[in-house]
């Protein structure tokens, strides 16, 4: 086999390993969603999650640090899916129509389990310092994912001073989290409700005023 052929073979093998790693991560994330939904954060064990996915604990720790890291990755996966699949179409709309499009997407999605698990971690944190660290890690991951999304939008929010931009990001997290918790509780939260929340937070005129302050 020539050196050139060997190089092509190695590239193909690396690509296959990378693809297999992604399949493994996806299956573990899917299994974790099911396990967390059935048993909660504390009740879902790593052994249960890996058994559902058909892998060993070694495969788990090759891809994730711990269960909290799983939660963070679940949140990022949802944000990434929006950024890759929905955001390009949203950005083609006029600014005033974007909140409606985002609200419609949010309502089509199942409320994310990581929202409820954050509440569960908050309940447990007084009993265990490690739980408090897990909650902080999860919230930092959620806020960081939304901040990244705000930057991808290329809107006036991305140009705001750091303090004002953080306030807007926290408002987005609060608004979407609150709407999803109400949906978990059985309240009929429709796209118009979420649109009203997002419109106020993403208001371009207010963003411009904040950038000029």
C-alpha cells in the first residue's frame, strides 16, 4: 500500500471513530433524558443510563464528566439544534417578527427536562455541597448557551455593554424557564405568551439605548 493510500485510510478511520463517538454521545444523551424523566436527577444512576444506551461506564466517562455534565450537554444540544435548524430562517425575518418565530419553535418543543432538574437540584443543595456545585455548573452552562445564541443572532444585543447584555441574557433565561415550568405544570402557555416575553427582552430600540448609555 502506498504512503498516499495509507494516509487516505488513516483519515477515513479517524472520521469513522469521530462519527462513532458522536453516535455514542447521542445515545447516552437520549438514554439520560429518559432516565432523568422517570427517576429525577438523584434517582437516575450512571449505570442505568449506560445500560439503557447499551454502553459501559467507561464509554460514559469517555464522553462526560458526570451527570451534571450530561445536563449541561442536553441544554447545549437544544440550543445547537435551534442555531443550526431554525436560526437561519429566523434571521431572514424582520426584527419585529423574530420573537414570534422563536416563540412558535419553543411551543413546538417538549419542555426540556433540564429545567425541572435544575429545580430538583435547588431543593437538594442544602443537603449536599456537591449538589450546590452541580447546580451552579448547570446554570452557568444554560446561561452561557443562551449568551452564545445571542451572539450568533448578530442583533443589537450582541453589541451591548457587558453588564446590560448579561441582564438581557438572564431575562431570556428567566422568561423561557418560567414559560416551560408553567407548561410542565399543565398551564396552557401558547406562542403569544412567549412572544410577549421575548419581544420585551429583545426590543431593538431598548437595546440601542442600552448600547448608547
